[in-house]
């Protein structure tokens, strides 16, 4: 295969570029690349190279250059920064929570998800209720964060993207704790710089589970 040229990455000091990419971000870029290939804007080698890089990308800064030399409409696949480097499309920063922030569900359901800044520690308590903590589009404020998940006759589900290692240090009493694996990071082998989520707390007649997203069909074809 001939050598393929790919546009250079964006500056690392731009907050938009250092934002962690989600599976949805990678899938949107891959779809834009497929459209560009179908239009003849990319040849087969360029398409394959960029698709490969898209599914390996960890940050938005690694994804953006893959579309930078394509028509503007393809760039809508990416969350857009403003001139000041703040994340768009509405130029709003993700919600930020203080360390130790609490999520409670008592005979209720609660969800924290979307693009948000994950503090060093989050406490969740589900009593005859359910809580979903979705980290797939979230930004970890540090490499290692702690989630204290207490489920009493309730359930807490923690959704994490591939590439994040989950250590469950909690206890189950007539309950269950599932989904964590110190040796894996979903479908990505863990590395020395892999983000780590430590889950603590008690599942008392309740359930605490960790769930990684399903790998897309294209990702499976590429071995990701």
C-alpha cells in the first residue's frame, strides 16, 4: 500500500482538541469519511487510513484533521469549537460538578450523562430506585476518578467508553456487582496512561453494574 498523507493534528493546547472523543464522535467521523469516499474525494487508501485513525482516536483533536481538507458540510460531523477554543456548537462548556457531588434516587430514577466534567469523586445512592451514570461522552478531570455507588434495593449502572479501566472495590451483600475487569478496558487493552474509574460502595439487595458500549460492525471488521 502506498504512503498516504493525512492532515496534521490540531494544537494540543486548544481545550476543544484535548476533549476525549466518544464512540458517537468516532462513528460520525467514519460516516463522513465514507460519504467523501463515495463522492470520489478520497481514494481507497486514503479512506482506509483515515477510517483506521478515526477508530483509534482518543481526542477530538485527533479526529478533526481527518475532515479538515473536505467540504464544510463534512465538518458538521464534529462538535465545533468557537474562536476562543470553547466547545460548541452552542459555545457552552460541559457542566462541572464539585468533588463529592451526589446523585440520589429514592423511589425514583436519575441519570447523569451527555458531555459533563467528571470530578475526582462522585457519590451515588439508589434506594428502591435506579441511577445511570454515563461516562461515554464525559470528560474526566483527572486520570483516576472514584465513584461511590451504594445501591439498597436499587440499581446503579455505570456506562464507560472503551479505553477506560474500571476497578470495582465495592462490596455486595445479597446483591451483585458486575462488569468491571482490571485486565481490560472494554475492547481496548489497557495502557499505562489509560483512564481509571474506581467503583466503591455497597450493593445491599441491589445491583451495581458497569457497561461498555457495543462495538460497531465496522469496528468489529477492523478488529476494534
